[in-house]
C-alpha cells in the first residue's frame, strides 16, 4: 500500500508569505513586549495556564492548490491516486507552513489545530487548504522537552481541556495525523438496477468500495503516527467529502492526534490537578 503525503509536499513547506512577518513580529513569541493572539476560549486560556503552558500566537498555514484530472472506469471500484496525492500534498503544505510559523515563535507545540478547505470562483478545480491553531510554550521544565521526537513543535487538534487531561495522565501530543483516499465507486448497470427494484438487499459493490476507501484512509493515518514515533492516536474521526470530481468520486479523510508518554524526567513538576468549574452561561 503506498503511503501518500511524503513526496513533493515538502517542496516549499517552510515558505512563509511576507505578509505574515509583521504579524508574527508583534506576538509574544517573537517580542517579550508583544501580545499573544489565539483562538482559545477564556476557559481554555485559563486551563492552559494551569497546565504550565502559555499561548504565543495564532499560527496559520495555507496552500491554494490546483486539483488534477483523473478518469475512472465507469463500472469499477478504484482509488483515484492522482486526486488522493493532490489532497495529501495540499494539506501537508498548509500544515508545514503553520508549523514553521510556530517554530518562528519558539513554540513547543500547537493546540486546537483546525484543517479546512475553501473554494473560490476561479474554478471548480482550485481549492484553498488552510490550517490554523494556537502556538504554545511550556513555562517551566527543560527547553523543548514537550516537542515532537523530530525536535519540531507538536501539532494537535485536541482542545485545551483535553490537552490539560493528557498532561495530567503523563502524555503529550506528537502530531496531528491524517490519512486520505479519493475513491471512485462503480456505477450500476441498467440490468443490475432492474434486478434490485422492489427488493431489500445489500448493494455489495458499493459496500466493498466504501469499505476499502475507508480502510485505506485509516491505515495511512496509522502509518503517519508510526512514522512520528507515537504510541497511539486519540480523537480519531473519519469524514466523507463529496467534491466536484463527479457523483461517484468521494474523499474519505481520517484524522486524529498521535500521542506519546512522557518520562518522569520530562514531566514538569506534579501533574496538574483538575478543578470543577461551573459556567454561568444560559
């Protein structure tokens, strides 16, 4: 099984648009007198502080990508490898640029990662992939002890609350991992449709195609976690996206946060104790 996403996605991965330089220079991560920016709620900000971390800045990565063309066989289940590779590369570019902004701020990691897509009026084959999150840094402890095994900031889509719980359990996020598969589901012939008319029966061709596509996405997500030297993945979700490539072409996207256990030496003092908070919102 090929592992997508580790090919030409690295080309220009650390490129940052000049427009970001001014914004990053004014944040707390680059200037001690600067202000932090974040997408944290008030509760998340408080919990992050109790966990021994401080926010540095809101970080962004973006890639506007032209999606190629691939023709599938009308009556056959098959992966559309060209489209799968395009979706992988575009997301990897966005993720790596977001991570580069966090490195620029001296962050230990990024919490609350959100990966989105945006279509524009320039054409149906053009999509923007955007990754956002809040860069954070440990207040105490050995410098870089909470970074990923590759020495770069960790990435995670867990909330500040779940980040707090992970630290309480002696674990830390490693990477936001994903696996994707763009798959063509075979069409039914007119004869097959007639045979099924008025009958309750499983549509095995569709079941097999969906099964294989979902399994490919999940297996690739697991492979990314293994490559990142993680011990497991939390918060796994599988999304289905119907794009503009035809009524029988569907993308299956599996995402989650890979984690690793911290050694006793790497933990920064006693584990944070959870507190009960009663919200006053109606």
